[in-house]
């Protein structure tokens, strides 16, 4: 009985050394290169954030593709911050200006 257990452990351990696990295949991923030309205007960002549609904005990340499960959430945090839900664009613009004024005073 002990021999079978030891033989199984040795077989599995040696198989792990012969065929190690591979990382994600990066060949199929075509990264989106960020550029200054693709930066949306602040009005476009406010409109997208107010509709909870940040995934329609250009992605500034080369390692997050539109097929990734967290694509929408990553872009929402990047463009809109941690706020969740819809807010009228005028109110968002007002809050954004207040925030930038506070940052200038510091």
C-alpha cells in the first residue's frame, strides 16, 4: 500500500518537472496602444460616466483588452473614479471642478 502511494507521488512530481505549467498565451492578444490623439474630451468622459458607459471610451491600457472580463470596470475606475451609478453630466462637471479647485489649493 505504501509503495503505491510513494510511486504515485513520485510519478506526479516528475510529471510536473517534465511539463511545467505555462503562462497565458500572449500571442493572441493585440494590445491597444494609448496615444494623445485618442484621449477623449472631458465632456465625452462626463457623458459616458453619467450613462455608466465608460467601456465606450478609448482604453489607455495596453494590457487590458476589450475581451477581458474586467474591461468595463477598469475603464470605469480610470475615467469615472470609484463612484457607481448614474449622475447628471452637469452635476458631475460641478463636482469635478470642485475637486480640481481643492487640488490647486493644496
